[in-house]
């Protein structure tokens, strides 16, 4: 059963390209071959698109509307820059950046080795955590004891035991407030839980010491401590006698005990800041929307200077390793994300993307190293005639979690593994750049991320008003002091190395659902010295020299696979929390399933970049190779002549060399003529229905025909009308039929029609 996923990964290459000129970059003293100028970029949305509005100071925020300024829709330059920078990192074999270098945590009851076995290596202790003068201090409370709900009910007159067994109403396991420890604390009056009590040992149960309330002065061996509650994830379920008879191994489930933190004479010790950082990250300190009821409760108490109960583990030297607010807290993995990068990605040397876009970096001594970028992206404003808002959409957007190791850690090829590699393993490698493959349609998912037959609620909905497909945006990209290969790298990222008609980019929100697929088109290069093809060729030549199999490297292949609309789309779906087919995250782990590469899933294993240099190289290969051999022979001969200081022989050499160059030039010109003649003889104008899209069904066909006849620069060289009367009749008939289609009408390029048919005929047709 192949897994479902709306995302996949571009793997990290072990090779990283570090430009030799990286340490010589200066804004004040540019390179001798540096260029400055502007790239005009047109972005066309091929599906509906949405970029969330962010209010400026003094403006009301409207999160469900498209980004706009003075009623003009636009995509912020930073959004485009981020997408392009990531693509450039992949194509230029730069380091992955930015990287969230955190330590993820796990509570995985399915994988014994990942959680249960690891936790069994520690004796979990209780303690009181307090924030004092910016430092987190922890006072040890020993290994906690246990006390039953029934014992608590008998002491305080509560009804915890029947409540959590479902014998009385009041507890609903599907409500977060009822699952929280705070729900239990509210059952007690005043200071009942703030004071210590005495307890006597009752029995040991599955390696747990169970206690009862004791009586001071009764001659018993007593211990003093405070009661501590943790959450109640579900009701207590105890098998009946009949169920036990059928299955003697059947055990009760659900909590029935709470904790006792003992009074000790221990002095508070400072908790290392890295442990606190891991604690905060585990409980989503960085994302208030994900705070649990208990984390919010204890966090507020901590900020008031109160002691809060925590559970923690130490090493054999007493050093605190990790902590949490429940006994079976999430266990931090052994390795941080950055520790699992390929070695060259850990380097502090500058890669090509950093050289171009700039960077800020905190050194080990806490000082800041920074470089200002030499590429600035302007905002992309929509053209008014193409911008049309759609109706409001309601979707459920799921947030993938990088802690899910079956997907986010390399697991080898295929759909299954015998043993998972996790963040605990020193030889683990992160999957790479997460990307969302493009869909043919829109994924309607309001119930798909829920249980089978589940119900989407308003709380889960994300509402937004996208712009309809076909909207076009225009922006300027300003370059300052870039070298030729750097300009080529930028153009390669924008056009997928000259394949902008085939490969696409993703912008905005809801990309997993099919939104935000865009095409990029270079409309102009202002102030630059070379052509787009020459810049691309310069970048390609450098990468071919620096990176083995650059055109078809696995990183490049996966980028291309996820930049097209693949025929096979059945894997592009959210795994449900539960369904009849087992498409859910827990089921995947149980069956040891993994996420194969997207090129494997869609059977696009032969994808590679089209070489910009190979076309011209292959055309003249025979001539160039022969010339090269003859020139080498002449060069050797020249050395002999120079050794003899023979001016006469040198003159012979010069004549022979000039003759050979002329001969090679004539051969190349003749071959060029032959190829041009072949193109013209094979040229055929094929414009066929159905006419639903101008560019696809008419524009591209006529463009290809004219390129074959007159070369790629025909638009600059030809004047209207450039088609013969017979050819113009064919095109006019296609246009007339297409005009009945609204989409076709919107996409007509009037300038091209005038070039083909002439002013008079074009005006009559389009009026």
C-alpha cells in the first residue's frame, strides 16, 4: 500500500559548490567583469493563487484577502525571492538555508526502540521548577510515588474514580479541557493541594510504588510529599469477567493513579539552557496556537514566580538531560537537525546562493558576520485586466511535522523498510528540501484530514479569497555587481534552465491543495551585456565542471519531477487520521512504510536538465574536433620551428594556420546553411482544434513554424504580415473558431496576431 502525501523532498547532495571568489565580494569594489541591471519578470498563475494580506502599520488586517496596497493586488518581493533562492540553492548545489536547527522530541508507542526502550534507560524523577532572575532552577523531589483515584476520593470526598471510569457524567474524553491536569485540580478546594501530606507504602505494582494516606503518630513508617496531577487522555477501561475469560492477556487501560512528589533536603540546581530550549520547543513555545491547556496553565504559574511540577532525567553524573510536564513526556532525540546534515552542508564557507542573496551568521563567539545581497526583488503587481477574485474558499490546512521520521529522514529506496532510521541515529540524514508537487485539479479536503465520517468545524477551517487562474504579475529584479555565471544562475532558477514552458513554480498558500502553480517568463534584460542563453551557458559550463553529472543529478531530477504536472496523481493526498484503507500515520509506522522519491512514485526517473551548450556543441563536433587535432599538430610543429629560430618556417606556420581557420569557418558556415535549409524544408504549419487556449493551441504552433523558417529572433527581424496569404487563412480560421471560447479570448496576444496577419486583417478579426 503506497503512502499518501501532498509533499515530497529534493535530496541534499553531498557535494556543495563553494565559489573561489566568495571572499573577494565587495559592494564598493565590484569585480572587473561585474554587471548591474534589471530583469523584468512576468508571473502567470496557472491555478488559483492566494498570498495572505499583511496589514501595514495603521491598517486593519484582513487575513482572508489577497495581499494588496491601495486596492492593487501584489505578491511581495520577499515571497518571490524565497522561492527563487531555494530553487537556486538546488541548481547551484549550495547549502540548505535557512535551516531550523532544533532538537525534535518523540513519544512513539509504536516503535519500542525509539521511545519505550530509550525511556527505560532513565529513572524518571520528579522536581519543582522555578524561574528566578532569568535562570531556571530545579529542586529534586525523588522518584515519584503513586496514589489511586479511589484513595483520593476517600480522603477529599471527590468522585475521580467513577468519573474517569465513565460511571458518572462530567468527563468527556474528546475535549481538551477535560483531558488536562487542570481539570483535576479544579475538583479540589482552596489549599487542599498546596500543603504536604503523609503517606505509607501499600504495595508495588508493575515497578510502581503505590501509597495510601497515612496517619502521623500511628507508629507507621511514613513519607511526606505533595500531590501532583497529570492529564487524563481517556477513560479507564477495565475488561469484564467474560472478556477476561475469552482473552486472559487482556489488560485494563486508562489512568487510575496520580503522583506524589516527596519532600527532600535537595538544593535547587540550575537547568542548562539547552535543556530549557528543548523543553520550550517540545511544547511549542514558538507557536501560541499549539499550546496545550496544561502548558499554558503551568507557563503562567512559572511566569508568576511559582514552583511548577515537572518530570526529568539525569545522566550518571547527575546532569539534567531533559524534562517535561507529564511522566511519559516527549523524549528529545539524540541529534539536532543540523547534526544530521551531509558534512559539506555544515561548512561556514560561502556557497553561491549566499554570495548572491547575502546572509547573516552568528559566529561561535556570538559576533555577527553578514553580507548584503546583490539581488533585490521588487513587488509583483497584478495587471488589472487579468486580476479577478474568486469566491471564498474553506479548507483544512494540515501542518506537516518534521519529527515524523518515516518521511523526513532518509530510509533508503522502495516503499518499505525493515527498520526505521530516526533522529536517534548518528548515521541518519535529513531528506532535504520539502516541496509540494503540482496537481491537475484542486484537492477538496475539509473531511479528508479527519476520521472517516468526521465533521469539519469552523475552528479547523482556513478561509481565504484567491485570485482566479490567469492573473498575471510583473516585477523587476535589480542586480548589483553580479558576475556572468551568477546572472546565469539566477536566470537558471527563474526559467528552470531555459525550460520555463515545461516546468513551474509554486507561490502563496494552500499549495498542497493545488493552488499557486505559476509560470515565470523573462520579459527583458535591461542594462546587461549578454543574452539569456549566453548567461545560462556560462552557468552551465561552470556547474558541469564543478559537479559530477550535474544535468541529471538526483537533486536536479527530483526538483524537475516536482516542477511538472505529473500524469500519476493518486499519491497526492492527505493521510487521514483514520480510514478503512489504513491511510494514516500510525498505520504507516506499524507497517514500516516510507515515502519514496517523487520520481519513483510518478515513474519519471529519466528527467534531466536540457543542456544550453550541447546544441551548438553537437552541431559542430566533427569540424571542431578535426580542427583541434590539426591545431595541436601545428602547435607542436611551431615549437620545433621556434627552437630553431626559423622565421621562414614560422611564416609558413602562420599561413597554414590562417588557411586552416578559414577552412574551418567555411565548413561551419556551409553546415549552418544546410541545417537552415533542412529546417525550412521540414517546416509545416499545423494549427489544430480544439481551440481553448490561444498560447497552447495557436500561438506556440505558429511560433514554432516561424522559428524553423527564420530562426529564434524572427520577431525582431520580420515585419507584418510575416505569413503568406495561404498561411494567414489557416491561422485566421483557427482564431475565428477560438473566439467563441472566453478563456481563449482572454489569452490572445494582439501583437503576435498583427505580426502574423498585418494591421488591417488583425483589426478586422479582433474588432
